[in-house]
């Protein structure tokens, strides 16, 4: 952390407050990661590696940035007696504005969602913090004070910056003329953490967590008597300093792949599986792809940064190169290193490049191959994957027609045949169990599998032993709508259209005499429609129900409940449509309507109660919950 003593006088120090989210993050990090203290070193070395990568990329168009110090590297210094450790690099560095922005705020979309996702559970919060990519702040787990000296490549010597903080809500920034290019981060260790300034401990952590870093990571060697008293010990390169994906697969241990994944994905867990491939021929590239165990907090935001790290001839080009994988595989992490693309490639050029389009298709197939192997080799592991990422993978049925059949085999559903609400059944399972005279796949959509399972529309299907898919993900209706059929079995929403007992396979129940004469029932239904007015499009009798008095049905071409919910949540205008109120005319409540037909007030209360019950069982919100409660109370008193 040396600087030129002849440099100009430093700029006046300014003390600032951390962004509120940073203060909250620091508090959570210090208390949530106390059993993972050593990750601070991994995070600092990863940051240093990124800084070197970014300088090498900028130097493609501005080679003068590297002219005075062309060998990019990372160095560790330490002093066990004084209790400090320092990580330095000669990478891109930071300007004063960048220091304030990057070390004082979290300039990342979804911050509030991230913080809301923190639960207080140490292991879960450690995972989320890692995925959010705020590793620099892990320094405060072991340090009582952190100092940063930095100068951005291309800026004059007097543009150096000093940043310091005790992690208590404030930080100080001042000028530091005379610094070399790059960044040095010095941690003044807490009293109980001085073991992190011991050389054996540091070497061990570097080899465990950072051996895959593509830049040399050095620290003072042991030295020798021939060096003379007071001589500086020689530097020792601790890591292999070779990009992991460039090494032969047979030489790489599983734990090395796992640690590289943690570096690339900033995750605290091992990946679920990975694939390392080298392609030669017309297009030459290497890919190393990982499937995480857990979904990031912003997975379902389709606008969030995503994609793989792109290298060209081992030169880092960009993070989040989304052009190499389709959107429905946005959970995949990893690296693609091309020998064919130009070093000055941009995101715009990637979108128009035929080679990139071909690689995108090949990499998508590679990921699906990984998932196929996971299904065959580790069914529990695949179920773990599905629980985290299934909702996203479903999008591929619509977005990737070329791989639709493969994706269909990977889909999992909850059904009425399963013992719980887990999405664990395949469409092939359903087709194998269907009744011989059944030519449709029945499904129902609701907010949750349990809500679907308790829907009154299932009653006649349960009575006849017909299996029904229980759809609860927001994309389900969209996906099923694009499928149309599976193995010549047409998908059918059991809440749509009219349903007669004769059209369903299975054994029909024994017919019981209607409680109310059919003509009288038809008159009562017409009167109920006049009470409800334009709240419903019609009131009719139904064969769907065996135990419940009422339910809501949709017209054949009406928008489904899930799609309505999505549009409503995004503030879009819904089409003008009303549900159909269906009545079980054999139910006791309908008999009561017939018996008390002359009491207009009671008839209206019972009619509205049947409508409101149907709304609630479908997950709809009541327009006036207070009036519903008063209506129920009136009926109870009556």
C-alpha cells in the first residue's frame, strides 16, 4: 500500500453514510456468516481477478492502459504481529466516483427484493448474500477496519483514492496521489481473527478457494539465510494460475469444478451438476456450464442480468452474455470461451452473429443433456432442480419449438393421483394411468396445488376415478394453451364450458331423483340470474358437482384465471368477461331456495351466498367482504 511521498497534497477527506441497504446488509452479513468467515479471502481475490479481466478487455482498444505494467497479477501481503492482511491487484482500479458508487451503495436492481428474502437463517442468508454479489462487504466479518487504495487505469497519478470504514454506517473518502494502477484492500483484523494473517492459513485458503483463478496469486515466500538479514523474501505463486476450463477434464477434480462454480456464480453451495465440453471443427469453443442448487432471488424477473461469462481466446469479454442461452435457461451459470469471435465483439454483434446462434442451439442441447442425465442418475436431485427451476423451464415449451419434445419429458406436475402437492408426475405417467376410453388430459388451474385439490370442480372427476393435473404456476395456462395435446390426448380445462355426465369416461353414479322439479329449478335459476345481474354471464345447473352447492365456470374461449391474475398484477386491462355460476340443483341449499322462494330478502341472501362461496373456492377476491360476513350472520340467525 505504498504511495509516492513527493505527490501532491491529498484532497480533503469527506465522510459519507452508507446507503441504508448497505447498512442492513453489513449487519446481516456479520451475524449470518460467522461460520463462513474465510469466504472474505475468496471474495476479495475474485474481485481482484475481475478487475484484471476488465483491464485486459479495455486494453484491447486502448493498449496504452497496460503499457507501464503489462503483467496482470494479484498479490497478498500480511503481518501477523500487527494483525492485517492485504489483497492487491494491478487491474482496472476505480475512480473517486466509482469508489463512492461501488463501495458505498448497492447499485443493483432488485435490492429490496433481495433484502426481503433474507430470513435470519444463517445458511439460507449466506446463500442469498453470495448470489447477490456483494462479496466485498464480507471483509467486515473478520475486520474491524478496512482500507482501500485505488487508481483507475488511464487516470493520472494524482487521481488516486483512499476509502476507509469501520463498517458502522459511515465511510471516509479522500485523495491519495501517487498510487500505482489497480486496487489494494487492507483488512485490520479483529482480535479473534488474527489467524487469517498467518502464512500457512493464507496459502491453504488460496489453494482451496482460488486455485482456478487465471492470474497468478502471489505472497511472500519463506526466504532463506542466503538472502541476508532484512532482505525481502522472494514472492511465491500460490495458485496454478491457469483458467480451469482450458485444462483437460481428466486432470480436474470434482472439488475444483465446485470451487470454480462458486467463483463464477458467487454462490455458497456446490452446483447440482455441470458439463465441460470442447468443440472443434467449423466452430471452436469451450463451454463449462453449471446448474445451481438454488434459485436466485430475482430468477423470475425476466429483465434481470443473466447468461454466461464470455471469453474470446481466453480474454475476458463480458459478464452476463445472455445471447448464448435461451431465456428459459437463464438459471445456468458458467463460461464460454470462443476461438472464432473477434476480441472487440459487442452485445449488438453477438445478436447478429450466425456462429453465436449456432452455439446457442448447441449449448441449449447441452443443458438439456445434463438434465436428462440427472433424471436417469439422480431422481431426487432432479426433483430438487424442478422445485427450484421448473417454473422457468416450462417457458421453453413455448419459446423453443425445436426442443419442445425433450422439454416435455422433463416437465413435472402435481396431480390428484399423488399423495401430496409435490410436482413429481410426468405427462407420460398420466398417459399410462388414464382410463381406456379416455381421450383427454384433464387439468385445473389455481393459485396453489392445495387450492386446486380442494376445488369443487374436481368432485365428479374424483367420483369417476379420473386423474386431473393440478396447475398452480402462473405460466401453466400459457404453456398448456400452446401445447394443445400430448400423445393425441387433448388438454381440457375442467372449469371451462358446460359439462354433462354422459361425456365423461368412467362409471356414472346412480341417478338420484332431483329434489326440485326440473321446470321449477329452471325458473329458480333464472330468478337467481336476475338477482346477480351482470356479476355473472349466466346461472345454470351442472353435472360437475356432487357435494358442493355451487362453482364458477368459464366460457370455452374466456381467459383463464391465472392469465387474468398475471394481467391484473402487471396493471394491464382485462377483457370484459363474466364467469358462469353453476348450481348443484340436488343440493340442500338449492332446496331451501325453493322452499323459501316467497321471502325475497332471504332468496337474495342465499343466491349471493352461493355466488360468493363459488368465488372464494376459485381464489377470487370478494368485492365487499364486510357485506359477506353480515350476510352469513343474517342467515345463521335465521
